C-alpha cells in the first residue's frame, strides 16, 4: 500500500511538472524581429549599397510582408516561397525576397497560393544578383523561415 501511494504521488508530481513546463513554454514570447520590411525596400537597400545593407541585416531576424510570386523547392530540396511588393509581377521573382523554410514546414506551406499576402519571418542569408539572358534578378534570401 505504501509503495503504491509513493508511486502514485511520483506520477502525480511528474504530471504536474509536465503541465507547468508546457504552460511556461506556451507563454514564452516568439523570437524577436529586428526589422520589418517589404521586398522592394530591402532589395533597394542592397542595390544602393550592398556592403551597408549586409552589415545592417547580417545575423538579424527580418519580417517581410508581400505577395507570393511562387513556391517551389531549392536544388537542395528545401521548400521556399518568393515574395514581391505587388501581386502583378508574374510567376517568377525578378526583384524580391526568397524565404527558405525547413522541410518540417511543408504541411504549413501547402495552403499558400500565388498572390496571397503574407508576412514571413526569417534570418538574413544572402543577397544575390542573377543574370539569365536579358533578365536580371535582384534577390534577398532568408533562411530558417517561419510563418508568424
């Protein structure tokens, strides 16, 4: 009887500890955001002065709000979403932000459609200029992205 009572008390204490821990985890604030921008704002900063913009955004968390231009997988198999300031930009990102998500986010991303307006939070990864024929694309890439 005494062993059963001790075992029951132990289980009760573990249950209360798990409940309290779960409550505290849910009460933690989301990671802070260092900058709130649109795709055009951040791309223009990089076009104006790539060194200054890199110094500003390096190791920073950025929230970007814009319209979905496309969603796809990178060459390494990571899902990404392209964002632009306006929805009338066609199917490809010409000047904009590419937000790369962890593969664990796939189910979250299934409901995203072209021209949806979204805010996406991620860490600055890099800025790149790509030339393909006569098309020049200015793209800021974020990594470890999430929907707020």
